[in-house]
């Protein structure tokens, strides 16, 4: 099986753009609630990232991780993928905050640079949105064990995924209070165990569907149902409405259906080259788009103020363009090289 599926990169790119616009809409205009598509994607765009992450890890590493040594190699490769760009982004935010406030927290910086905040204090992420990176690092620790279960017997892995789903339901039905705003329960929401099922179900999709052929007609129906839920499912008010109770199950299902539809997509010949190329570029630069857009917004504020630009639309478009350019350049000139170093350090040479 191919290590990469082009359509999955497209979905990553689309979700990165959606999350960027979600944040910018909040910063430039007003908060988005559960009634809007952007408000829903602001939450479930990251959920789709988690599903895609589990699926991608399974595609690439399911047959790679065999013992403690290869499990260590896996972690090294993920560290070389995650840490270098994270360090740059942490440095940029800490530097700006130091200029503005004249102080910094050394322990907090260390926890962020090592991604230990994901295990100790997820709410302690320095960068906007980096809580999900902390969650990812926790899931990577679980990954060799989950692969072991699936490789031993598929039902064992599915049972673990089911257990993680039950934990997710405990959060949705018992831990979150639907009468309180999501902002007041954000620390609970970003708990790694609240979202563990999303990562596990991505792995489950690989093991259960890798050899399953889905006709494109059925695949289109799967995609349509997922999108229809995001567009038309009736909710109102604060985003707590879409992460609690039965609504949590509905939107997780929609997210899974959308990922499956892109996973089994097979109509590449009908997609214009420029569309596929653009989405692929966004896809490979997803991490950069996700991490850089809050930083570009922060640094651009003083620039806009100095040159007297007050128009919000101009500011928003400028942030989007600069973010995309920086993200693509970052991947090509920096992140890709770090990934290659990680692979070289963990490639076993045949004797």
C-alpha cells in the first residue's frame, strides 16, 4: 500500500485552512457558535486531524514497529517531525511576549520545547492551538501498543478502540456540563483522553478498511452524509452543544465518514491539476499553517498599526497570504530536512 494517499493530504489542507479562518474570524470579527459551519469546523477540524493522524501513522508504521527498538525509532522520527518547527514557533511567541512584558517562565518553556506539557499540563501550551500537538505526543506513546494489539488480532485492537470510545462518551455525557460555556471547560476538552478515540479510530479505519473496496458511488454518499451533518444538523448556541451528549456522537460520526471518503477517494482524473496541486501544497504544509497563523497575526498587529492599515479585510487577507507562504517555505526549506535527518538516524542498514 502507498505510504501517502494524495486525497488525505487534500483533506489535511482543507482542515488547516478552515481552522485558520476560524481563528481569524474570532480575532477580527466575533466568536463563532455551534450554528455555523466555521464554528463546527473550529472544533471538529482538529478532530479530523486526529483521525487523519491515526490513519497516517498506521499506513506508514503498522509494519515498521515490531519491537522496543523500532518503537524508539518511531518516537525519534515523530520528534524530528514535531519539535523543530515547534521550537521555532515557541521562540517567536516567547520573544514577542518578553519584549512586551519583560518576563518569561523557564519551566513552561522547557515543558513546551519537550512537549511534556501534553503529559503534565495540556493547558500550559505557549502557542495557540499547540494543545493538539501535546495530545499527539501522548498518542504516539500509545501507538506501538495499539499496533501490537491490531497485529496480534484485529479484534484486540478494535476492543481497545471501543474502550477509548467509552472514555470519550464519559466526557461527553458525564464530565462536561452542557449548561456551561466551552470556554469554561476548555481544560477538560483538551485532555488527551477526551480525544484519544479519534486517534484510535483513525488506526481502526486502516486495519478494518485497508483491503476493502468501496465503489465511488457509495463513497460519494458517505462523503455527502458527513458534509450534510456539518451543514444542516440542528444545533444552537455555544460550541458546548456539539461536544456533549448525543451531538458529540453525531459529529464524530460525520468526521469519520468524511475521512473514510477521502481515504477511499479514487477519482483523481476528474480533479483539475491546479486544484490537486494547490490542495497537496496545503496538505504538506498543514503543520506550518496550523502553527504559524496565530504568530503571523501577533506580529502583524504592530506592522498594521505603524503603516496605518485599519481595514479588517485587508489585515485578514494579508495574514492568510503571509501564513501560507511561510508555511510552504518552512516545509520545503526546514521541516523536510529535519524529517530526513530523523529517517537517516533510524534507518537500519542491511549487513
